[in-house]
């Protein structure tokens, strides 16, 4: 066991995957010499050499496209997109190509790549460094989209994403990269490269971050700890027991966990940082109303970012869901 | 009221005629895209434009959507009114960065000093045996991007009024044309010039038993299914969304208040499609007026769209299926 931040846990996963399977390669902007702008890839160049850790030009279409080609030739590439907004030049490669190789080849040649994206606001970054583009990928058939929130989930889910034959978009909430430490087992969560793949639950299930029966807050990423804090305050303010569900898997959804949380609590708030319109909260809300509407005591409500481009950092605290806004939303659902 | 003169035409001719007329009225309007010049566009939307307006205003571009979008953005910021054609909606993604990161943000980034009156037109949707790369529905991806307007007229009359509005709009607009509707859908189009405001849905068929919200080709299927149900005494109210962002929730909620049952139909894959946002907003505003679940009918979560006719048919909701689903909800 070691006490690790999310960054260190991701770094551990990369070391372990590359150690266990020499088909694993990593490419991206500044991932080798610099060790990544967030140091997620620190130490890898020294350990595995420049044929497996590749510094690329600033060209995301080229990075993703190269990774797809490497994958079709039998490698297992991991791509780092340096910041969220930088993924858009590579959007065509991800959506039109990576997502479709399995279908186009009748399952014979999936593009087995992992696209790691540090995303989201709250780090006082300049413009174009704070988007939450996860809904754009979750809507695209052929991609898996996941988002860990704890260091040990980050380690286990990244190993599973590398092992998974499908392209996985791996969203890393950069605001909580170093928010806290957790004991992470250095033992592998499953046997790498034995041909059986990763356990499916690592890329398809939600996690209960806090138990409760009066209200369910369904969220993911950097708003998970904020929701837990809001839940604690709701308990002391007014004796409300709030369950916090960390989605972890953004596609596929853990429909079972979402619907049973809704049925159990009867009141649901969805929280995310991305713009509200056509964000993941819309799908969570629609699913619940489709399947378990009669168990609800109030409509599913959403606390989200706003339908404007992510603001400059001087204004980002007004844009991001805060504990106060989450509590306000929760009180609205509770008092409905 | 004096009767307005109209001409009966199909969707593609209406878009052609409207765009030509606007170009005659305003020489800031230029069109650019793949094959829009010498060939007149693969769907003939810009047929004859090169001869009439010349190559300074009708520009054949290389096969590079990133370039098309980027050049159009620059033209728009420099005083022109570019109408960029993406040959098929499926091809828009190489230009995604320009549209999402540049066009959509210019007004915000410049603190309102600059704006970007660019218009992206693109044929979308399935049912024409276009297979994987000529059939996609892309509207939900762009509806999630702040700073863009996304519209999808489904009748010739709406296409004219909304195209004029789109060209005049001071901000970027994505104008979606369902390619199966191009020649299938005909209607009386007023000869005079008129605008149809964005953010206004239209109740195309009144009814009291169930509200059906859709757009594009699916809207026509829904009207047909509703007409069939009418023979059995079930009256569906069919709403054509027309504008995907901004949404007209007022019209939808008013109808839901009357029928207490609602279904949203779209051919894009269901997960996180436009119907998710419509359903979420209906629930937020009118949950306890409902007498049944909010039903969404959308495509399966596989890449659009299979080539084999049987699979394409399986992928796309059809009138039979919609009739069945509407009946089921009405009887819920």
C-alpha cells in the first residue's frame, strides 16, 4: 500500500501497464521529456525509452490518428490530450474513426486506444483549458467514457481501460488531481494480458460515495467531493440523509444503480460542471423518468454549468457548481 | 386579409431559391464548400450560382472542412455573410474545432467587441442508403455547445423563413437539412420574403390525447402515424421543434398540459440525443401533470447508419412503429 494522489495513482497504473505488457505505448504533447504538464507521465521516459514514450507535435488529429494506426498494427496506445479543449482538433479521428473500427471490421479490428483527457475548471487556467466535453463523447456510439474520482479508482480504471479492446475516453478531473491522498494497493486489480480482459465492472459501474435514503445526488468528477460536502451539511443543517452516487462510467451508464438510487430516495439531484443543455444530467433525468417515474416525490433537478463558453478564470467560481449551489438545488428538490 | 401568393415546391428547391434571392439582395453573402460551384452542389442547392454570382461569391473549396469552417469564420468577422456548405453532416467533424472552439466563442472571447455571423448548412439524416458516412444526425453534439444556434426546418415554408433568419443572424448558426426530405417533402411557399424566428416550435397537428415532439424526417412520419391513429379516435398533437437550440419549451409544455402524455421522436441515437434535454425539461416543469412516462423513441446506440436495407430499416423509426408507440402511450 502507498498513500497516493490521483496523479500518482495514474502514474502507477501507467508504470504497471507498461511493465506488464510491452505493447503499451504512450504518446502526447510533452509526455516524455517533461513527464506531462501535470506530471502524470513522470519517469516513464527513463524507464521505458523513447520508442514507447513519444513526445508528439502539437497536433491532436495526428496524435489520435497515429494511435489508431498503432492499435490496428497490434500495439496498445495511450494518448494524452494535454487539456480538454485541445481534443477538438482530434474529434474527427475519435468519433469518425476510432469509434467505428469495431463496426466497420465486423468486430475484427477495434481501435484499442485510451484517450486520457485532463478536463474541467477550477484551476485558474487561461481560456480553452477548462471545458467538460464528456457528453460529446458519451453520445457517440462505439466509445466507452469513464471518469474516476478517487486515486484507487483512477489506478484500477486506467488499467482496465488499457486492457479493454474498445476505445476508451478517460476523463481525468484535473481539479482533484492532487486534492487528497488515498491508500492504493500496489497489487494489480486483475491479471494483465491473460486474454480475458479487464473485469467489466471497472468500466461500467457507479460507486456509492456516501450512503443515504432521503435524497440521491448523482454526479461524477470534481463535483463528487463537493456533493459529499453538501450532503454532510444537509445532514447537520436539517437531518437529511443524502446518498451520493459517483457515476464513474459515463457510457455505459450503470442504469441499475441510477434507477435504484432514484427509487430508494424518491428525490434526485444531478450535478455536473458541463453546460446544462444536452449534458449528461439530461440523460440521467430522462432515464429515471422513463423507468421509475412513479417512485419519485419530486422531479429530477439539475445543478450544472451554464450554457455559455467556460468563462475566464476571474469568473469561473460563478460558473462552477459550488457547495452552496448544490445545497440550494438539493433544498429545492427536498421542499418541492 | 389578402391571400398571399404561394408556389408549390420541394424542400431542396426552396432552399436553392431562397439562397439565390438573398444573394441577389445582399452582396455580402458568399457561399463556399465542396462542389458548390461548378457542380452546383451534390444535392443541387447551389445550381446555377456560379454563373449568376461569379467565382468571387461562389467558391469551390478543397476537401477540407477545417479550412471551410476557418475561412468562413474569417470572412464573417471581416464583414461578409458566408454560407458554408458541409457536403454531408458526417463530414463536419474535421471542422469541429473551428466551429466549437472558434466560431461559438468569438462574441464571448472578445467581450462582445466581435461577433461571427457565419452560417453552416449541411444535409443530415438517414433513409437514403447512405450508410456509415452519409447518414448521421449530428444535432445533439452541437446543441450541447454554448454559443451556437442549431435549427432543422422540416417543411419548405419553414426552410425559407428560417434560412433568411439564419443568414441575418449575427451569431453562428448550424442549419440542418434532412436529405431524405429534400425531394420527398413539398409544400406551398409564400412568394414574399419573410422571417421565421428561431426558438419557436410549431404545432402542426392538434390533438388532445398525446403530445408528440419531433423534427426533420421523423416529424413527417409522426404526422402520418397520427393521421392513422385518428381513424381509431386517438388524437395526437404533433409538434415540429424546428429549432433545436434554443428550444421552445413553452409550446411543448402548453401541449403537455393539455394531453398529459408526451413522446419525443428522433432518429439520432437515443442516449444523450435531443430528446434527453426535452424530456428533462418537461420533467422539471410539468412532472405531476403527466399521466404516463416521458417516452423517447431514438436510434440504437450503434454508429449510424447500417448500409443493408433491412438494417437501415431497423435503425430508423418508421411510421408503423411510431403508430404502435403512440397508441401504447395513448392507452397507458
